[in-house]
């Protein structure tokens, strides 16, 4: 279900993952928390399908935004 953020509609991560899984059954997504020191969190996400894999890393600072 979309949520309003700064006056715009966004799908939550859970909704985006569910939609992706429905539309791309051959893919899988795994996540791993690499670091969580209480203020910064670093996460790696891996998307895999037969014959290919992509990985990305993101860092977020807790409380730096309203999201």
C-alpha cells in the first residue's frame, strides 16, 4: 500500500519486494547487515538469477531523515 512522503506516494520496501517477486519469479533477493553501530547501518543486497548476480551496498544514518 502506498504511503505519503513529502506529498508524494511511495511504495514501502516490503511492497516493492513483493511486486518484484511476483513479476520476476526467477530472481532472488538476499540482504545482509554488514555493520550497525547504533547510529549508522550498512547493508548489502544481492539480486540473483540464473547466470547473473548483482550486489549493492547502502549506508544510512539513523535519524538523518524523517524516513
